[in-house]
């Protein structure tokens, strides 16, 4: 598929099943109703965006999530919080186009910095983001406590 045949648009509730399918490719397994609920909640948050990429046949071939964050110590930034491209079409430009769309979303909000965190297990991402101009900024530990 030629990336020029793809359409990037805002996600909607009807995309839940396809987002669930794509998310499972990265190990985030949940049923479509779970993603429908999340999409509905995200739609009510003006600081969040989920953009999807429709392939030539109309099905989704990728999606990206972005968040506008206001940090007390460093001000405004956008953060890419999710990026999935269908395994069958990776390395074809879809990921680049989704990241560019998220950057455009951030720019439209007056944000001049985009941050992305990448799990150490995702080696392909560690080559992908620098190729788009992202610089490795730091290494950190992430702690989680269920409450």
C-alpha cells in the first residue's frame, strides 16, 4: 500500500474494534468495548487526541495517541502516548505520517516540544524516533503502585 492512499483522521467510537486489534499487536489486549469506553472518555478531554490512519480499503492500519501536558517545572509539552502501525505494513511511512499528524496537532495548540517514551524492549522504536529528529533525552525508571 502506498502511504499516499492513507487518510489520517480523528478516531471515533466505531474505530474501537480496529484499535483493539492493533493494540493487541503490541501486547495490549482488551476487547473492543474497553477501547470504546476509553475513546469516549478521551473525546471528553480536550487535552487528548487519538488519530487513526485508514488504509486504502478503509480499515485502520495504525493509530497514535497524544496528550497536551502542562508540567509545573517545565511548562507545556505534547507527549506521544501510543503509536501502533499494523505489523503487515510497518516501514512503509505510516508511522512517520502519524507522528507528523501528532506534531501538527501539538503545533496547533501552541506547543513547541513533543516527548515520547519508549519501552526498552521496543528496539525498532529506538531507531524510528531518532530518524524523525527526536533526540534521546534521558533514561529513567518507572515505578507503579496499584491503589
